[in-house]
C-alpha cells in the first residue's frame, strides 16, 4: 500500500511534527518500508513505478492510532453507570459483580468483548492494555476477540486471592499462580502458529491491586515475571480509601510491597499512582516501570490529581488510560483533553500558592499542553508498552498503526463534523492550528479510517478510485 499526503506525529514530548505531502509505503506484513517527501526523486520513482497511491486530500492527514494504557474489559458491561461511590465500595458493588457475571457466561463475555473492540477501533485506539477477569477461559475469549478484531491487545488475567466477594476470588496463592501460568501458556499458544507480525495479543501478569493479593501471591507473580520476562500490570497508590486499607492491613505502602515482590520492572505498567510524591516517582523512574495516567477515573476515585508534570520531568514513562469503567469515556480524545484540563487546574493552584507565598520550592509550570497529551496518547503509550521500534510514530521499520483524520471535504468545500473554518483554511496546507482545532473539538466524524499493522480495520475504503482527488501541488 502506498499513501501520499500529510502526516502528523509526536517524536518526543512536545515534539510534534507535521510531514506535509509525504509518501509512505506499507509492506505486506504491515511495516512502514519507505517514508519520504513526495517531491524527492525516490518518492517520484515509487509514485511512477508502482500501484496507484491512496492520495489524501487537503485537510486530511494521518496520525498514529491511540494507545489506551489501562482499560477493564469486563467493566465495559456497565460503562457509564455507578460512579457515585468511593473506590472500595464501587469495586464491591459494581466491578466484582460485573466481572463475575462474565466469568459465569461465556456468551455474554463474547458479546461484551466484541462490542468493546468495535468501540475501540471506531475511536482510533489501536493498542490497549487490558484487565480481564479471574477465569482463564474468559480471558482467552478476550484474547481471541481482540486478535480477531486486529487490535494490539495485552491481556491481563486477574490474580486476586484475598479480600474480594466470596464467590469472586481465587482459593489460594498457589492456585492463583498456577492459573496465571496456565493463561500465559494458552494465550501464547493461541498465536504461536502465526507469523510474528500477526501475533497481536500477549498475556500480562495482573495482580489486581495490593488489597486483593496476598504477599505470597505477589511474590509468586514477581518470581514468574522475572523467570519468564513477562509483562506486569496493576494499580498503585490510587485512592485514599485504598491507601488507608493497605496501611491498616499491611503496615506498608503499595509501592514498598510491589518493590519487595519484584513487580516494579521495566515491563510493568502501574495505573494511577496519584498518591506518589516526587521521591517515589524518582524510584518509579529508576525501576523502569511505566505509569498509566487515568485523569477521568482519578477525578471520581482518587481525591487527588496525578503529578503528571513532575513524573515527566523525573523521566517516568507515562501513557494515558481510559480506565473503563472507573472512567466512563472510551475515547482517548477525551482522555487527552482531561489530562490537559487537570494539569491546568494544578497549575492554577501553583500560581495561587506562589502569589500567596504558600509554595516553597518551585520548579515551574505544572501545565501540560495538547501536543504533549497527543504524545502521551500515541508514542508515550507505545514506549510504556515497549512496542516495536518506532511504534507510535511514522518511521521506516515501524508497524503501520494509523488513523486517517479528515477536517474538511474538499470536494464539497465544507468542513467535517464539529469543525468550522471561516478563513479559507480549506485551501491551505495543514497547519499546527488546524491540528490543534481537531485535537480540541474533533470527534468520530473526523475519522475516515483506522489501520493496525497495515491492515485496515475500520472506515471508508480509501483509494485513488474513490473520488479522492490527487493533491494539486507540492509544498
Ligand atoms: N483498583 C482495583 N481494581 C480496580 C478497578 O477495577 N478499577 C479501578 N479504577 N481501580 C481498581
Ligand atoms: Fe483500573
């Protein structure tokens, strides 16, 4: 596949790049094989010699798919309800029941997970780190459905052996560990026959959080992670009621317990971490573990915003997560906007504290801007997950995981979806302002297509035959 048009990606934090009128060649196995300016001799050769390219109109561009770094797949069942309770009560009254109902009903699990894949893809999410349920078979359904849909999915069979509903808990640490081993083996076997680039699902060790995991279970999972170099995910330092519970029951912090169990590794993603102070964030950075920042769910459960700017300044790998259903919005566009809004509220507090002489040491602005949020939702998440080289950007050798965004329809001259342009923008080359406008107010109507590993999963069939006009001139 050859695509000619504008590309937008973030190479690093705050390093957004617009590549105008470029040619991108995607290999049959779904990797970017060539990327160059359309007017270069190499691109000309490709354009003249090969199959006709897909040509993106003015105001249409590619951006990498989003990476959702924290989502509870079974909780999609009750997305958008029941957020009036504090975390520990919400888990008992909503989360555990919903997860148990999927473990009891494979047909329901298949239905919920299939719909989840459709929602993820139409919202531009190409990679997702998932929490599942306790039962191995239900997690295999989740893995199968994700693989079939073509989403890059990291599937976590939950491990939890204490302090849950009596009917939704594993009977002992040793059975929980055997069950985790069985899931890892079955999930690997599910895709073992496929060529490496088609293996989209991978298992993740998933101790739910400290309150529901005994020390024996955590230590066992830590050993397993280290012996098999497995990925790990959990929740850490999320909410005031959770912190109190752990202090009371264990006399330590979440982070001490995870560290002692060897569960803070470069292959670990910890959700939330809202209660970590800068010294603890420094320790997370040293461990190589990443953090999934979930701003919407934090607003309901955490009683405190995550120290995002400090984490980034300290070198912690950070991505964004929707935390369905602790967060009700599956759209990563919403998640990016929430991350920026929360950071600006924090910055407002800082400004007032400085003005009123309440702030001692001051390391500058706590605000995060839209370009940084776009980095976190794409390249940041890909880095946190250690996806293949270049993932989350457009680069030769990277998997082609992309979404096509349309700002206006040049055949009709009108803007698309919620966007309105009044200044002749529709005749101009893509600018930073236009991308920002999409970032702020764009929605699903602006999404024309979604690809993962070069395969189109959703949207219009794009092509030079489909009324899409070639770009008239080069920059
Ligand atoms: N901590 C432990 N389990 C959960 C969960 O399902 N959602 C959230 N937000 N936090 C948790
Ligand atoms: Fe969560």
